[in-house]
């Protein structure tokens, strides 16, 4: 007798009716769309891309987000977690991407990303023994540094964009704060879709006001085609060793950080811990997706915490529901007019909306840190990593006397410095050699007291 197929949205293999699934799918799209588009626009501005290339970068952000999400839902071999997660271009990579883009250009970003994606696959294979080297105190320090280092990006956008003729004008700040106010009101007092899509609501209101103030240029939308297939190798690839090292380090850290999102999905949505195979497959899936993205012009992907929150809150874990979201996102990747429309969002509006996201990233880092006791050891790890990471990156010329590789890898990215210091301090404080030194010091102190 043929087994009856589940139609429950609370079953991971459930296949509800389209009428039931579509609204649930749409809320996931609304929750991720801004976060998926904004990094592409930021990187485009840093790399000074043409209008057409900017549209393509945004188009590829949708394209690769759809591909990466489908791969996580329906794994190919061991690539994919088989969990209800939404993937998209990640803000966590922006500090590193902007540094590489400013120094080497867009080709170097995609070359370094290709190698970084491969490194992510390696991490996924060995994630079980590697996890102990990246406890919450280390991961939290890195996430906190990412959040802090993004604030200057948001403020520049709120002021109108670094190269804007009216940078810092009252008009830009007024639109930015209006956008921010709408985001906060919808997020705190809204219900249903309005609350879930509070950032999108803020952008819509800010965009409409900007349009009436003459801040929106729609010419690129009219010139964009209705249908286009992303072209591989359009941007090209370059592999500066400094860029590759920086990107690889961030991929390692963010791969371990993905463990948190995947675990939150299973714990919050299904009431169980994530399996090792799910964690490994999820990280490997993200790695292969990032490698594919590098070839087509999509930026690095990651699991979206806001969508993880939706799953945990609603308990809707049906992969069919998330698959509809992925298909909507993927279809958008074939319609350049959607990408063109996204690029017309004034930078002041984008800044007013994304500063809340950067604030949430910072708080996520703090939450991870306080999971562990704030002992003298842990306070030293966090404090010293932040001090050196943020300090060196904020002082131009601090490493000018060092070799070029050191200057490029460590002199521009607070995240890279903080990651290495946090990892090193945590490792040394737990390693066998150091424990023997501590025993020797204690023995020496005891002997000294006995003799004296």
C-alpha cells in the first residue's frame, strides 16, 4: 500500500498546497532580499563598476542565492545540509571584499573567492575535529569585529555615499533617518509581514520620498532587458596571494560560524541538535556555491540568520516551502530589470536601512561571547583581539615599514587581524605546551617559597 505523502508545513518532507505554501515562502523572500542586494551595490561602488556591470552583479546575487538555497534543500552527493535554510550574499564578507576590491579590483575578489570556496569545502570535511578550535569566544569576537568594522560603511551611505557631490547634506541625512525610523517602527510595532519585512518597508518609504526629492534616476531600468542569462567569466579572475590569504581566513571563520545557524535551524525548528553530516554538508554546500558564484559574478554566500529566525519562530520546516522561495529568488536572477531597479535605491536610503543590520551583527557577536564565562582568559582574548584588530585598521600607515604582504593582509582588515589573534590566543591558552609551562611556573613558585 502506497504511503500517504505528508502535507504538513511542520514536516521537513511535507508538501502543502501552493495556496498554503506561497505566503510562507514570500515572507522568506521579503526577509532576505535587502541583505542579498546591498553587498553587491556596496562592492560595485568600491570597485567603480559601470551601471551595466552593477546590474549584473545584483542579478547574479539573486541567481546564486537561488542556486545555493536549492543545493542546501536538495543536496547533491555530500554537498548540502538537507535543511530548510535560505542562502544569500553575506554582509560578513564586506570588510574583506571592499579592501580587496579597492586595492586589486573585482577580478581579484572573484579569484580569491574561488580559492576561499575550496577552503570552505575542506573545512566542511573536517568540521567535527575543527569545531573545538573555534568556540563561541572566538567566533563571537570575529562576528563582533565584523559588525563594528561595518559601521563606517553605513555612515558613509547615510551621508550620501563617499563620492556624492552632496555628501553630508541635510537631504541625505533626512532621508536616511526617515528610512531608519520606518524600519524601527515596523520592527517594533508591526505585525505579520510588516514586522518580518521591516527593512524592506523602510526602503520602500525612503525610496518613495527620495523619488519626490529628485534623488532617483530610473534611466538604467528603462535600458535594462527583461531577460538575460548570467554569463560565466564576465568579470574574470585574478589571484593576488594577499587577497587569497585574506579571503581564505574569512571563509574558515564564517564556515565555523555557519554551524551556529544550522544548529539554530534544527534546534528551533525541529527540537533536536544538528547532525555532523548536516553541518558538514551545509558548509561544503556553501563552499561549492561560492565557487560557482565566483565564475558567474556572484559574491560569497552564507546562511541568513533572519530566515533562521523565521523558521525557529514559525516552526515551518517544510523544504517545499523554502524551495518555492528559492525559485522566486532564482527567477529574479534572470530578469535584469529587477537588478536595475535595485541599483536605483539612493545610498542614503540603503545606509538608513542597513545600519540596523550591522547593529544586529554586532549584537550577535556579543551574544556568542557571553555564552562563555567572562573569565580573565576570555576577556583577554576578546579585548586584545578587538584592540589590535580595530586599532591597526584605523591608523593609516601603522604597518608601512612591514613587507607588502603583511601590509595588505593585516593592515586593512580588522576582521583578519582579530580572527588570527583570537584563534591564536585561544589555542595557546589550551595547548599542551603552555599547560606544561604553567605547571613549571607553579612548581618554581612553590620551591621559591619553600627555600625562602
